[in-house]
C-alpha cells in the first residue's frame, strides 16, 4: 500500500528529492551502526515530513527508511499528476491548501505541479491527464468579448 503523502510534499520533484535525501540519511545511519564516523546530516522540511510517515520506532532504521524510499519512488512514477497554472507564484500555504483539497476530492495520492503564466491575468487553469479546466480571467474575457466592450463603453 502506498504511503499517505504529507501536504508539504506535493510534486514529483519533491517526492524524488525527498526519497534521495532519505537514502543518504539511511547510508549515514548504516555507517554509524558499523562504528564508522559519519558527518551529521540535517534533513530538509520535506524529508522530515516524509520520514514522519514511518512509525517513530523505525525512523532510525536504515532498512525501514530504504523501504519507504522505494515506495516513494513508486508513488512518484505511478501517481496521477495535476498541473495548476496561476498568474502569480502562489504562497506555500496556498499550495498546501490546494494540494489538500485535491487529495481529498480527487485522489489521495495526486501530485501537483505549479506553474506561473502571467498572461492568464488571474484565476487558475487546471490540467489533468485528459482534461483542461480553464477558469482564468483571460478566458472569461475572451468568452464574453461583447459584454466586456459594453461595460467599457459605460465607463
């Protein structure tokens, strides 16, 4: 069964980077277990969130961490991906809120890519595997050109 991804980890790149970071961490744990010196390693916030998937007793076991890494790589390779296009870079809190919503309402393992395109003017464009939902300001203006010019005439 695939692990439940934390909200802080929402894209394929983050899953793969976190998996690689956990791999490096497990190698350091193995070195320490063999009595070798190993440099201290500080994990990123995403890697810490991924490590928290494991029960606390297994978070320092290299075998458990490697199993988690393999599952995460499988999730990155097989999960559905949604691309959200916005007019400006969204803050982290908004990215996490949108990711939460998608994981509750679309699929629990969905991964989200965020792109910025100022030409949409505002709103959002949602690109799934087989559908595109264009809720941008630009498309609304283009769809209602006559109404837009009528409003401008009254100004």
